[in-house]
């Protein structure tokens, strides 16, 4: 079996999960930017950071898959919002649906992990995006906020880290 862990990470939290998963499973982990020939793998584990609902690098990478019939595909997202919140999970999955083919979506096992953020390290573009988003939702009453927006408001301009390697257990079992 030829297996691979592919990750899409801007600031390292997703990469941390991917490397830990690699250590636990003995499957090589590489960034999506360095994937040469995705079709040679039988089992593909894609772990991507969430950016405005998009899973970093996933669409670009999985688009290159030709025949998935005999393949195992696992997708894990890493975001700031609570990945145990049902509404958040629904949101993430609806977003994933429009980023990959129906065939891949139906075949994939999907997991959700929690990352972190350090505003002092954000690139200008990302800082600006967060500021715009924060200003758009900061006055919405608490009870009407989605868990994504709640998490964003609570952590705005801060440094937080929710990385929890024990959340990888379920993915290890699946593998
Ligand atoms: C511009 C921007 C957009 C983001 N959008 C989302 C989002 O839609 N949902 C979410 O849960 N987290 C979102 N986040 C938080 C990231 O997913 C989180 O910081 C994650 O740990 C990043 O992974 P990385 O460190 O591997 O890049 C966003 C962060 C930034 C900077």
C-alpha cells in the first residue's frame, strides 16, 4: 500500500497535526505544494487549515485524482471554531461539498480538528480579512452568532492554541 498525508497550512497548526499523524502512522506527510503524482497513492489523508470556509489546497490537490474507485480518502479540517458544534460541522461540510467532486465527497471520511491563531504572525492580507469580518459581526447579539463568528470574536487580536493531538486518535483508528 502506498499512502500519503498531504497538508495545507499557512501558520503551522495544520502542519503540526499532519506531522504528529505521520509519526503515529508511519505515513509520510508532505505539503500540498510538494505533491508530485497524487494518483500513485492508495490511501490519501488530506489535512487542511480552514480559510473563509475553504480547506487550504484541498480543491487544487484532489482535483488531480482520476480514478478513486479503489482508493481510501480521508479529509480533516483544522479551524478556529469549535469542531464539536453540529452547526459548525454542517457549515464546514457544506463548504467542502462545493470544493470537491460529489464522487470524492461521498467516498471521503471527514474529520474536524481545532487549530489556533496568533494575530501578531498574520500576513497583512489575512489580518485585513479578519478585521473586516470582525467589524461585520462584532455588534451581532451573542445568541445570534454562529460558532465560527463567536470563536473569531473571542480570539480577535489574540494568540490562542487549541491544538490537541488526542483528537487524532479517531483518525488513526480510521487509517
Ligand atoms: C483569514 C482567515 C480566515 C479564517 N477562516 C476560518 C474559517 O472560516 N473557519 C474556521 O474555523 N477558522 C478560520 N480561520 C482560523 C484558521 O483556520 C486557524 O487559524 C487554523 O489553525 C489555521 O491553520 P494553519 O495554522 O495550519 O494555517 C481563519 C483564519 C484566518 C487568518
